């Protein structure tokens, strides 16, 4: 099993910034992909950004230029720096840790991000 501990969510005004962290522990494996997904009320869960152990990243078009994902392989931790936040970024953000084949796939419990004045 793999455990994921997320932190950093909260309430922020439009234009503000937040940094999410997700630390993985347990039966970890090499060549993993870690990422952030989000789900807003009434909408499907969607990819925000992910990063593999080689450092390659992938972003949703809606967050490109505003969000940055980074990873610390030594700490098995992934970060999501979110700048220029918009009300439409409001959602529960979930951390995901998976193998490249998706055969092993783990999710965090989620952290709420609310962008509102």
C-alpha cells in the first residue's frame, strides 16, 4: 500500500497563490507518476498537472502559465504552486501516485481549495 498525505489547501482571494504538497510513503516503487487532479461540484475529476520521476511534466491547458508542479524524489513529495488563482479553480484537489502502467494507482483524500473574495 501507498499512503498519500496532502496539505496546503485553503481559502484565497482571486489573484492569490497557494502551494499544495503531497508526501508519499509506504510500498513505493520506481518510475512512478505523481500528480494533482481536481473535482469541482457537479463536474468530473480532471487532471491539473503531473510529473514523473524523470521530471517530465504535463499540465491542463487551463492552468498552464499559472501553476507549476515540482517533485522531490528524495522526499517522495510533489508540490503544486498555484498562482493567479481564479474562482474557477475552486475544487477539491486530489493527489495521485501511480505506476506508468496504471496497474498500481493510489489517491489521497483531497484538500479543498476555494478562491473567493
